[in-house]
């Protein structure tokens, strides 16, 4: 519900219908992606990258994606997760040629596979809904990331100018240190088991309080480690500190500090993306020349038929 896949007042029948339609879309996308003559339009609209390049990148990233504590996962389970990652990432890449597959997507998807161990459809639905919100981070030039970095700079200048001056002196005002946090939604900064508690806090703040906390989380994380940052003397020291020395971060403490910072700042950056419900047009429907209704609209119609 926090991602907008379901509405709080929907009936179980409507939700089952949405799940069924997501499963159908996933299957159709994979079928079309596997067709040998179906990649021409993808290659023309994906910034010059071929479908084969996307497929190779998916295979490379899947092989090194963290899917939970390795001591708790057998080789067979790991292979099964890899197959699921590949299927869903392939379907998503084919559904959105302007983005395709980019590094970081496998990290974002893997927690959904753990939460939904028996349903690729639900994992695909939730992943697609989250990607709708953060799609700007993966477009050519990563405009969403650069906008967030600008917001972080404005925020730090307003609430802690001395800390911002230190970051500027260290030649880190470009925000390069925050790219991984923003692209992967802090996935690599947190322990695997802590990621959903962290994400759900961000999504709840966004949905219930219209409070965009991601940029505030980056700023709050820097302020939580202010003393150490003020002692750093080189850009290399800063990158080492942010990417390694403070990892894994304390998720609840970071979100709480971000929320306090949001209230202290008295304003927030404008949201990057789209609406309260998953309404991304189905590429499968478009390619099969059907009327481009959203999955949610279709699900509601099917649910009403079931109830009737």
C-alpha cells in the first residue's frame, strides 16, 4: 500500500485481480523479450545501447547481488533467486527502453524477492511501483540524482553552514559521495535485514505526511558523523569514511534525525516523481496493440466482476 500498488479500501478480489494481471504482464514481457525479432524498437529508443548489452549487464550484476546472509542461503536457493532476479529485471528493462537495465536495479529488487518468496508477480509489481518513483535516477544523465544533490547542498547550507564549508573544502560539494545512496536507495549502506524497516519509514513519511526524506537522510547522516567529518583532510579520506567507515548505518537513527532536520528546515524539496498509485502503462499491452489501460484500472474492473 505504501508504494501505491494497493489502495487501503480495496477488496481482496481486486487485489487478487491486480496480482493476476501483474503475472500476465510479466509473462508476456518475457515472451516478447525472448522473441528474436523484437528488439529493434528497444535498440532505437535506449540511447544507443543494444538489448544484448542490457542482457549482459543483468547477468553480470545478478551474479554479485546480495540477497541476504550467505550462511542462511544454500547454493540451490541462491541459484533460484538468481533466476528470479534475471526474469524480473529482463521484463522491466524490456518494458522501459528509455531506461533499460542500469546498475543498482538488482540491489533494489533483491529485498522484494525475500519478502515475496513465492510470487514473482508481487515482486515485479512492487519493484515497478518503486521504479516509477525513482525512474529519474536512471535516465541518461541521472537528472533525479543531480537534483537530489542540489537539494542536499541547499539544505546543509541552511542548517549547518560550517559542515557544508568543510565538505566544500574537501572538494566534495559535487555530491559524488551520495550517488550510491541515492541510486540504490541506501540499499548498500544498510544491513540486508534492516532495509525494509528503513524503506517503509521513508515511504510512510512520503505518503502520509507528504514528507520527502531521502535527501534529508543524506544530510542527517553527515550531521550524525559531523565530528569525524570535520577532522578529515582529503577527498580520499571523505570517500573512505562515507562509503566504508560508517557502513552499515543505523537506519532508525538516520530516519529520526532526517525527520527532525525536515522539521527544522521548515521546507522540503519538491517530490521527484509520480503519483500515489501504480499507473505505469503496460509495455506488454502496448506491444500487443491493446487499449493502454493501466493494470490498476483493469484490476478494479476484474475485481468488480468477481464480486458481482
